[in-house]
C-alpha cells in the first residue's frame, strides 16, 4: 500500500498514451562527460523515473541516438550544441528539446555535474506534471546561494519541535552503518535544490563538536556529497569551556580564539567541504558573547575567523529576546540593527520571518531591509510548532510567499533582501526548520511533505507562486489529472488562512498552550517570564484587545521603514490581518466589514471552523482519485483538525467573551 515514503518522487506508471509519448522522448541517456558520483546519481534517477513511469529500462550510451536524453556540460558538449551557458551559473540547468546532429533529442545542460543532477530532477518533474515533452524549453538558476534545512535534532535522536518520529540520524550506528534512507533524504533535497543541512539542534550540545561525532557527521557528508548537500553543525558558544577546559569562552580572549581555530582545522580535516556553523547565542538560556560583555558581532566574527580560511560561513541567529523587555517583538532589531556593517564577510545573520516566533501570521521581521551592510538569511519553520503540528493540514506556501513578497519599504521586498539584490550582497541564504523524522511518510502527515517541498522550491526561486508550487507538488505526489489536482490545490491554498482564523485571527499571536504550543490557552497569565504568557500578547480586558505597538504604545512599529510604519501606525490603514498585532482597540471598534471588532473576531473564528469542514468535504469527494491508504490517513487527520478547530474557536470565544462582557452576535452558536 502507498505510505508516502516516496514523497514527490513516486514515478508510478503513466497511462498508456502518456507512456508511449514518454518512451519516445527517453530512449537512452547519453552522456558525454566522464562519470562522477553526481552524474551517476543523475543517471540513476533518470533511469529510475523512466522505468517507473514508462515501464521500460533505458540504456546509457555515448552515441547520440534519436530520442535521447543528452546530459551536457560546456566542456563535454556534443558538436553543434550552442547554449547560453553563462546564464545558468554554477548550479542552474536548461532543458531543451532540439535537433542535434540530425536527431531529435532532449538536452539537459548545466555548468556542473550538480547542475545536471538538478536538471535531471527538473526533467522528471516536467514528466510527472504532464509537460509537453516534445516542446520542452525551460531553464532555471537559483537566486539564493545557500538553501538549507535546519534540523533541530538532538544527539539522543529526540527532535525539538519534531512531529514526525525520531531523528533520521542514527548516531549510535554511525559512522559504520549508513542507513539507505540517508540517500533517499539526499535525493529528495536535491530534487528541490536544497544544498545544505545543519544536522543538530540550535540548542546545541558541545558534544557534537567532539571527534566521535565529527566522524559521524563526516559519514553523512560522504553520503550527501554527490547530491550537492553540504553538512553544517550548530555550535555551542561555550564549547571551549566544556570541551577545551578553558576558563572562559570570551570571544576576545586569544586562547578561546585559538581553540576555535584548532577546532575548525580538525573539522575540515575530516569534512573538507564542511559548510559552517549555525549559532544560537544569548537566546533562551544559550551561552553567548554577552556573557562576557561582548556583542553578537564579536562572537560571530571570532567563529568567522576560524572558518574563513577553509571557506566556511557562520550563520548567526537574530532570535533573541530579553526577559525584561517591554515589547518582546522589538528585541531582535534592538540588538542587531546597530551592528550593521560590523560583521565579517563570511557571517550571515539569520532572521526569523517575523519578530515573535513562527506564528500562524506575523508581519515580516523589521530587520529585513534595515541592515544594508550585512547579509541576512531568512529562517522559516517548516515544522508546524504553532500551526497544529503534523496533525493539522496547513500548507505553508502562502505563509512563505507572503513574507518573501512583503514590501520592506527600504526599496524592495523581502525576497530582494534574501536574494541579495537589494543591497548587493553575494552571500545569500534561506533556512527552513525541518519537519523530517523517521515516520514512513517522513513529515508526520502526507500534506506536511508539501511544506518541505515548498520551502525548497521557494529557496531556489523566492518569486515562485505558492499555488504554482502546490500544483507541481500535488501532481507529483497525488495525481496529475487536472480536475483532481486542482481540487487538491484549492484545498491547500485555503488551509493556512483557516488556521489563522481558528487560532489567532486579526493579528493575535501566541495564544497557544504553554511549552508544547498545541491547543488554545489565551487565559494563561502565571508563567515565570511575563513575555511567555498569552495574556502578555493579546492584552484583552473590558476596554478592548490587542498589543499597542503604535507610537502611543511600545512604538515597535517605528522599527519599520517610514512608509510602512506610517501605514501600520494607524488602525484605519493597518490591514485587518495585522490589526491587533499593532493596536489595542475597543471591542466596538468599527471594522471595514461593517462589523464591530468583537463581531469580526467571532466571525473569523467561525470562518476558520467552516473552512476546515469544507476541506473535509473536498477531501471526501477526492476519494476515487487517491489511493486508499493515503486517503484514509489524510481523512483521519482532517477529522481531528475539525474537532480541534472547534475547540480553539470555543475556547477563545468563551475566554474573550469573559473579557469583553458582550453578548454573542445574533445567530452565533454559543461555545460548547
Ligand atoms: O520556536 C521557538 C521554540 C524553541 C526553539 C526556539 C528557537 C530551538 O519554541 O523550541 O528552540 O524557538 O528558534 O531557537
């Protein structure tokens, strides 16, 4: 039975006519270039895909036969092939159906073997999505340099915020035993263009930098290398004390600097293409340079100095918030913006999409556009810590695209900061906190695979549309039949907004249960830190609801560019989606819909519940189109989601009603 293990690389048999068409376009794989591990992977994938979809094995040849798939690099191109090689860059690819030496062939071209692997996956995607193979003409090059998964995997295989089983990395058996699943992980990533993996949790243990663990990381790096994936590690800032026996981890102390240099040399001796360090410092109890009166740049630059000679990078996270902050949302900007221009060239500051923490909806982080002299990476969370784990269906393409397309007011949208073009940065990156584990379906649910997929596609090209990405995914994963495919896409496209509606509508945020972040708890007010309490975020009382970040309040809005700040300072020009993020308003505030704020809040909670009910109906109607096991699994989860959307709605309406003291609008069902 189908269990989802094959992800979007299923390659199931096409129907008869399509099989014949495919066979005509894929009679042999022709390679001019000498064999290499990456090229071997490309050829193996093409053969696997064609065997699955066309039902025939294809030969590998060096002769240009009609109907061949020709893998070409500039140095090893068949005579007569003229291509815009320079436009493809180091990792880009081109697919073109053309006549070459009198024969009709499909050219898969790139400047590197990794580009050929990416191009091979792109060709297979074209087949899976029903492209006209006889007229193929596509090319693509990544806009972002480093496209990374961040695994929050602990060394005991527990995954922080992981909802898909245990960590894939079987540290006990590594480096001797290489689970074949590592190859499938690498194939899936390469099919999207993901080119790096941070193996361990940002809440890092120093142990990950010891020789035995480096040997294990090196073994994984060896598996991933042919697929273009570099290994990175999260580094614990205090490691010189814990592992090196030093008295301090002060980044300006010469002995500390020497320790990190030696550590970097040791790492590169076993992993010559090691990517670099990801660091969470002075955040949620993690050690960092501020412990020694130094700043983030001092800490990052010390590590950069150690990695620099080897070509490694430091990804230094900007997710920080102080216990006593009057407005937690302001802290990242407060600590980092003044350091603009102070970071070494191989440091990239990694910024979450929003200023709080991966909520169903946040405004974009105000650092985007505000640090023109510093490379900034965008960090999104693929695992749905605050969006119902892997139980609730929420396609995150629209969330990712929303932040990428947001206008920073600094002369370009977030995507232009991320791809470096706004301020001429050459070091560019996008990171996604992975949702992958040992579950057979990798992500905990079938539809959460789409979030891994969407992250990878958008990291390659941040301007792709979320619906287009969903269409490709649905065609590859479920069915390419247009009506069914589009029904799946429609269901996906409304799903994230449904979660916003039934959890945190109108700019509300962080109403989730303490610690686990699953389920409603807007009433919680007794946690040890004020800025962990839901009441801190919604501030509901008899007078109204919302966090006042306007100039009259915390003035958090002033961290945005003037054009944006002006709009969001005034409730009448703040989009309803962000209203209570920036404003504290009376319950009878008149909304653009004509409803009162209280009425609108209730209506949005109800809309969220109704959308999930509708998603269930749509999914039921798709039953004849989907294999039984996967259909049943999704249906079971949707039943849970429908129940829990109602739970969220009832709990939040009941609680907020106890604050507003207002009757429910006419016709609204009372909370259960
Ligand atoms: O989203 C929050 C999580 C923590 C996480 C932290 C972070 C890894 O609740 O579990 O820690 O953010 O991003 O560092």
